[in-house]
C-alpha cells in the first residue's frame, strides 16, 4: 500500500514552494523507509524549482541532503534496521551493471543515475520526490550510514556540498605539498576549504568581496586573494596546482587559469551552463593546463567522506530553518546571505495540521 506523505513542492517555475501531499511506493524487498529529520537546501534546489536547467518536472519536491531515522526495512535488507540514523544524497538508484556502476561511480552511470528528486524511478516509472518531506523510500544500496559522532543537523549538507568537494580533491590526490585555491565561499566553497586543509594542502580562497579574511581563515584558508584586485591576482601568477571552482553561475575562467602552475588543473563543480566568456586555448596550451569537471561522488566514496568527517571533526556550518520559511531562505541564498548552508528542521512540517 502506498504511503501518503506531506511535503513542500514547487508547482511551476514561477510559483513559491507550498504544502503538497503525495504518495510514495510501499517498501520493495530491498527498500529502506526513512523518517526525514533534516534536509539541507542546495543551490540546485533553486535552479530546478525554477526550471533554470530546462528539465524540471512538476510538482517538484526538492531536497537531496537528507538525514533521517529508519522506520522500516524491506524483507531483503540486512545492512539497516529500524532506528538506524542514515543519510540519502543526490541519487537513489542507478543501472547497477555498467562499467561506472561496477567501479562504484554510480554518479557517472551510463544509463544515468536516478536523481533523488526531479527524476523518474527506473522500476515503476513514477516521479521521484526529495527531502522537503516527512518520509522517503530508498533502495538500500543508496542509503548511507551516519556515523554516531556526527551531529545529524550539520551532517545533512555533507550529502551534496560535502561529497561534491571531497571527491575531486581525492580524485586529483590533493595533499601535503600542494597549493590549492577555492573559488567562492558558499555551501560548497566552505567545505572545500575544510577538506583541502584536512588533506594537508596549502589553501587559498579566491573571493570577489573584501572582508572575508577572518572567516576564510577560521574555515581553513591560509591565504585570501581578492580576485577583483589585479595586483593580488598578479602576485599569484603561475602559483597553484589545483583550483576548486564552486561558483554556480557563469564567470570568466581566464584570470584564474593564469594562476595555475604548469600541469595545473581547474575543476568545475558548481556550473553546468556553457563557459562564458570563452576560455582562451592559449592559456591551456601554454602550461599544459586542464579545465575539468566533477559530479558529487559514488556511494562508497560518500560513505568514506562521512567516516572521514567523523574521524576528523568536520561538519558544515549551518543555519536551521522551518520548512515554512523555505521561500525566504531561497531569496537569502540568492543574496549570498547564509553561513553557509540552510538546513530544514523537518519537525516543522510535522507541526502543520
Ligand atoms: Zn546539491
Ligand atoms: Zn550504471
């Protein structure tokens, strides 16, 4: 029997999020039913609620930084039991047989991973609904264990903002002896600073606004460079091994490419639109530099990241909100007025009559 669920949904690209009742499937044999306690608010929630990527399905229940407690498991589930604290990130399924899935890189599944929301379930063809809701039903392979020592509220954004920055730093083996720069100090950027510091790199923040020095240092930066100041940019010419670019809107990469050393890498994690203005090929050729991209991380790596955070005392800096304030929170995110991630206390949804 399907479950009736309360949540918040966008009904069109221009409507505010509003209360919405919908149904979820009953647990299949390998499913975990999770009572959602907290859900982080990601920039991509706004992009998709407003159809800025042109692929939105309505009504849409956003949310892919989910922490909750298992209420029930299907007959074939052995890894989880009722009462366990768990997480769900950006994906809830994938083909499970392609080369990427076999390597634990489900986010690069040849047949495309099933997204936690704004996706279509690959078994029943029904839309997926995300974490701005009281309960979710997820295949056990896509459920993460929350380490006991992590605070469940500040762990929620690790499921997207955390893994999105952890995975590329790991893939390109960033560590001691590397000079790395992070562009942007938002949900992703502040996690990039923390992880890069924890991995032993020398860390610089690029920012467009002055006055962020003490905050950046508190979060792990050794240096801050004001990217609008030509003298400061010149001072870091050919300086960095690696740039983690978290900016979610179009921006000029050329000034940053000039700050990479030979063989340096500029990785994009926040932008999915065309690169504009254009990248000058000469700035790549002269110095054998790379512009690359990276998407979240696989399920095994996401678990590794959660365990790393627990072992190293790393968490997101968050501000808690009630679900009733979600539209105001979106506006504050667009105004860069959050340090550094909103997390919805889903108890506020349960209080609604
Ligand atoms: Zn996200
Ligand atoms: Zn696959």
